[in-house]
């Protein structure tokens, strides 16, 4: 690949395979109802205006965020 560049489609494919949550992450209420879906935890963090580290902590632990939301990976 020396001197060559990846195409935009190849870059997109590599980016998708790199995600920890391939189907995305969901924002759920306390009753377990899906509110919104996001492609990754970074988009969820931007939506809630919080750190992506905070989102990762709540995704991994299953804790309730701000007594309102629960973050979960989207399952098939």
C-alpha cells in the first residue's frame, strides 16, 4: 500500500468493522423502552453532551444514567 490511498468505501468498511457495538447503542428509558439509537457511543455522548468515557462506563456496568436513561448495545 505504499504510496496508495484507501478509497472512501474501503475506509467506511474498515470503520464499521472496528466498532465495539456493530449494531449501535440504544438509549432506553427506565421501563426498557427504546428511545433513540446511535451508530456508536461517541454519537450518544454528543447527543447527551457528556463524555464518551462516561457513556462507556454506563454501557459496561448497566447503571442508570441521571435517574432517567439506561444505555445498552442494540441486540439482533
